[in-house]
C-alpha cells in the first residue's frame, strides 16, 4: 500500500481487508455499491443489505463478475420497517458471530410526505430510526471485534436541519428539505453520542460519520428533472466544482471505514469548496450537531420510538 497523501486519499490507500466482514445498508447501488466494490476488492466479505432482493442479486453478481474471488453476500432489509430491521439483524447475527464494520448508508431524500410502517415520517424513520435500531441490534457482534467500526453517512444537508422534539414526524408542517436536514442532523448526533457511550464503556469499537458532498446517485430521484439534468455528467465541464461521481463520493465513507489513523467521533467529507467535491479529509459539522444535551435527548427518544436499548 502506498503512502497516503493528506490531499489525495484514494481507494488505493485502503489497507488489506481480508478477514473483515462489512455490512453495508443501501448496498445495491450508489455510494453503498461503490463502498462495497472497494472493500471487496481489498479482500473483505461484504454484505449488501437492501429492500429489493432482485436488485441486491444484480449488484452482488456485478461485484462477483468483476472480481471472481470476492466474497459477496446479500441481506434483505427495509429500514422503514422495524420488524424488517429486527429480522435482518437476527439473520445477520446467526450468519456471523462477529462483525468488523457496519456502514449505515441507505437513505431517502426529499420524498413526498409519507410514513414508515411504524408510523414515523419517512426520512426521519428510515435515515435515522432504522439505522439506530439496526446498529443497536448488531452491536454485540461489533463489540466482539477489537477495532470494529460503525460508519454512518450524513450529508451537507444536516446544516439546515433542526431536531424538532415536539414534532419529530413533521405532522404539523412538512417541508421535505427540512425533514431531510433533520434526519441527517440526527445521523451525526447519533454518531457523536454513540462514540461517547462506547468510550465510556471502554469498548474498542468506534463510531464515525462521513458525507459524500454532492454525488450523482439515485438519492436525487425526488429532485426535479431540471436539477438532475444540471447535475448530470453532460455538464461536467461547468459543474465539476459542484458535483462528483459516486466513486468519489464514497471515498469519505471508505476513509472512515478503513483509515488506520481514524479515531472515534471523526467526521469525513470532501476537501473542496463548501465540502461539495474533492478527496476525503476530516471536516467539521454544525454547532447544532455538537449539542450534547440534544444528542442525549435524541438518544432517549430514539430508544423509546424503536424499543431498542444498547448494551453500552
């Protein structure tokens, strides 16, 4: 492995992953698939978790065809259903006695107002509560491995987010951008509080966060056709400072997942203007994301809403 440059950490800097088992939510496309591609190429056993078995099968076949010696598995998981989360976690725990890495990557952005199967606003319920529940249920497998990691994918959108504790479901007023910001802010606050609890329990497992900047993925499907066209590769000559491909967007996630120098509670994102594009570096998050009292309150609310308590 070559020596990493502070400015240009790339997939080539990922250390050997043989012997590691990585579960990646949203692994059948976009950032999740790119993350899995690199981890598998470096020897990890990757588990692509997602809602659509057919899509998961195609993604696994794609990775296997590109690298016949890769170890690729799939797991059906609908983060908008706590029953599905519990079933998937039980199946994974039965399949693997230990886990080295959980990448909480799957998510929704800007859908029309809707509810999860448990009655929670779709973005908050899927992006945050589903991952909160999954992480808690898989934590025993992670705690059994020294140096294991939980990496949760947030977004620049967290900066417009506020946790509305009196209306977490956005039932009184739904504005899709603000609801998305709340869910991505929750991802960061969850990471910081989880890291603090892991450290207090003397666990060697660490929690980190990452964001892709602005990346071309299926996440933008609820944006307007004009916005998607403007972000498209056809206009790369003028939008390259604003948007990057999924492979570049996955690099902050990969660095959080594999960089041997990474420490718990670190947030990775692109190095470019406004953290929109570029190679991955340690970045800062909003002051709201660092409010410890709000982090603790969100944790308690999340335990009550999911029925999941953590063994730390």
